[in-house]
């Protein structure tokens, strides 16, 4: 029997440039906000309605480095991850809670240099938040500008 499912899939646009910080271990932590929108026609008025939701997403280690290097405000991105709530204290010592998405896979959907190529990256098990990180270089990014579609 399954214990449960905690999976989030988003396709949206970054609301601002990523904020990248580094843990004492050297691993990158990139925070982004992603906007997703839905629209519908109001049944009573016939007017087109739209609602935008904002999502906090955090990427760790190599995925955080890639997000910081390649993503910018307005970038269209596909993200897979899981919801996580963390507890922290504000300046007054009050306990606060933040729910965010911990990204485990990210695909950049925007074209690069006016081409139509997509870039995706899924961290290996050694690059996930629970195991520390890796020392991969930018040359290790799976990217191919010569894709004909």
C-alpha cells in the first residue's frame, strides 16, 4: 500500500530573477517565484476572467546553480517537485511557517539565442538536498543547440 503522494508539477513564468545563496557545505540554494495563470469565461457575464497563483520554489545544489545561471525574470519553466513546509523564526522570535516547492526537476521552456531548443536537467541522486551535492561544472549541463526542432 502506498504511503501517499507528494508531487507538484508547474508550468509558469518566473516573477523575478532567482536568488542564489550557498550553504556552509558549499551547495547552492536558489529561490524563485513562479506564476501560473488560468482563465475562464464567466457564465453569468460572459467576460473572460483570469487568476494568477504565485508559487515559491527552491532548487538545491547543481539544480540551484543552473537556475541561478540560466533563469531570469519572465523565463518560462517546467518544474517537478514536492511540497515542504519549514519552520523559522522572525526577528521578534515568533515561529513562522513557509510552504514551498522543493524542485527535483526543471526544464527551461524558453528558447535560447532565438532557437527553439529546450533544456532539461534532473539531478542525479548525489545532487539532491538530502545527500550533499556535487562539483559538476557548467560543461556538464545537458544542452544541445543543434536540435532541429
